[in-house]
């Protein structure tokens, strides 16, 4: 057995064990992903994902998106994500970039869709990252933000306490980001389900976005 195949099998086993732990505490990863993707569709054009993680959402998104660039500072997480998405045979449409989300390495109005799932609660300055996401989004593009509902955070608090760690939270969920976008003239829609809160936002047709850089 080749070293790469061995690593793929090990990574797949670790993800299955992790998902089984989530289910034991009341979080169904598969159901959550299904809910998120259903609310986020369509994922048009070139999609930028902020926060690759282990690649769960990336693999689900790749079934619907034509082209994806995914960004994360953690190269080990991205390696695990690459192994995961290869099993979906969608890797040829995905570019992995290791970089800081506060300093996106692209010019303005580059992407048709920008998405981030279960990442914002890990960020030191999430509002600053949001502004950078808006900067690279094309006029009339789509922004997708998703994070845990209070019960979801409670579940992961319990899991992390069991493992001897802590889990960060968003103080007001996605409410502050939705309010900020509406102040900028964006249309917003919030959905809740499967321990997740989802915010989908678009700029009014023909209106140039106003962002802070």
C-alpha cells in the first residue's frame, strides 16, 4: 500500500470517528451540510471559501460549484482537506491557498461568491475579515456566512471540555454582520436549522458595494 493511500485511509477513519463523536453529542454533520448547501445554492461562478478546515463543506460545495478557491492559514488542515476532497473526485476544480483572511491576496471584485462556514467564531477580528470578503466580491455577487446556533455552540463546548479544551463563540451569532450589511444597502436572508445559522447576502442590482479597506 502506498504512503498516500495509507494517509487517505487514516484521514478518512479520523473524520468518521470525529463525526461519530459529534452525533453522540447531538450534532449531525451530514444533516448540517445538507441544510447549509440547500440554503446557499446556487453557487455561481468562481467561489472563494474562507476557512478550509477539514474540507467537509468544501467537498459538499464542489458538487455544485464550477470553480473554487479555498483559503486557510493552517497548512495541515488543508492537507487533510485535500485528502478528503480527492475522495469526491472534485479536486481538479479546487485551488488551495494558505494565507491570512485579514489580508486576502487578490484584487478587488475578483469572485462571484464568497462563503465561510463555521469559521467566524475562530477569528480575532471577524468584522475586518468580512470587509475583506466584500472587497473581493463582484458587484451583484453572493456572500454566504454560516456558524453555529447557541445549541450548536453548547454541543461543541461539551465536546471540547471532554477533550480538555475550550471552544470560542460568536457573542451575537450572525446578527451583527447582518446589521452591518443592511447598513451598506445589502439584501440579507437568515435561515436556521440543524444547529446552524446561515446568512446569505447580495448587493442590490447595479449598486456598487461600499466597503472599508
